[in-house]
C-alpha cells in the first residue's frame, strides 16, 4: 500500500487522496494482517475488499495513458505500482480466506504468483522480443502439482499453471538431497536454526537418488527415456522449506510424487550444507539440541 501511495503522490495528487481513503480501511489493524483476516472472516468487521479492488481497477485504467507516453522509466514505475496494487487486492482476499482451510489459501497464493509471472512476462516482452524469466522457488511451488498428492487435495501451483500457460516453453528444475544440514525454523516466525537432515526414508526418491553413489549430479527427465521410466513410479518425496521438523518428518515433510512428471530436470546434492543466515544467532552457530532434548538432560 505504501508503494502505491508513494507512486500516486508523485504523479496525481487527487488519485493519491482517493487511494489513501480506500486503504485507510486497514488502519486500525496496524501491521497485523491475520487479525484483519480473522475479524472479517467471522463477521466482526467490515471487509476492505471493495476498496482495494476499486484501487486496482483505477490504476489499470491509467495504463493506456502511461503506455502512450513511451517513457520506459514511467512505464516501469507504473508497472511497479500496479503490481503492488494487485498484491494488496490478492493479499486482502488471502487473509480473509486463510481461516477457511489450507487448500483455498494455498491456491490463492500460487494463483497470485502465476498472475504476477504472466504480468511480468508481458511487461518484459512489450518490445516484441519474448522475455526469458527464471523463477526461484521451493520445489512444492515449482514442481507440477498434477504429478503429486497435492492434486488429490485440490491444490495447484506455479509449475502446473506455467506449463498450462506456456506449453513447451517451460523447464521445471527441482532440487533434492539425501542428508546433511539445512537452515530452517521450528515454527512460523521462529528463529533460524541449523538442523541436521535425516537420511531419506526407505522407498523414497531421495533414497533412490542417493544409491547412484555420486556426491552431486544433474538428471534430464525430459529427454532421457530410461531415467523417465524409472522415475515415473510414485514414491515418497521430501519437502523442506521454512520449517523442518525432524521428529515428525514423515507426516510433516513427505508426500507422494511421480518425479519424472513433476519436473523436467533434477539437481541432486547428496549431502547438503546449511546456508549461513544474514542474521545468524548464537543458537544457529551452536547447532540444534540432541534429539533426546529435554529428556536426555
């Protein structure tokens, strides 16, 4: 919201005042977006939906005038403001629906990511030359959801939507590891910890890739027929993201997937090393407590 207001304050004072009135709907929630979602979700508070939608539509109506100017810097500034207005609109819907369940909130997030990717591709290709874009995301967003148990839950993701929108023009690359260490938290908004990654479970893709016996390698799943046949079988696959919970790893981090359909290629690093956080605490440097903690004290 701040970025949208900053842009409009520079280019159109009247539009700035209108946007400020619309966004004022969120003022009494401060920075607590979840409080807004909870209050509106159970009917305790009026939704800000109409205001954020009107703001995005008003910005979109300015697009023609902005493009007519032919000024690249102006076009980029407008695109940046428009994307932030779209983010406000989608985030408002996300927080309003997040208490309804995982599927609806997940699909809203990945739908927003794919929508942003489409808008960026159009913006960067406006000179006539198709743009090339690299999206760096977690496997669960990049790998085609239709090849995983996510589909059975009614979830889609960026990889699936990109393949549908750009057939034959996408390359989905996944990363895999068997063991080592990662930087992850134990709870949302928790501190970054250096955690030991357990060896891949028996029967998992991680175990199969480990048995190749190489420290690191790349697999072409699109063109190598033999590899594709081997990895078309559904197996357990591990997803480690913001959180890693070794004690409940099977329930918390594994799902079934057909690797050869989920990705076009895989980079397997058999033993991974944890990234050093920019704000590494003494807790990260000391490593995780033993698995018997606190019983083993």
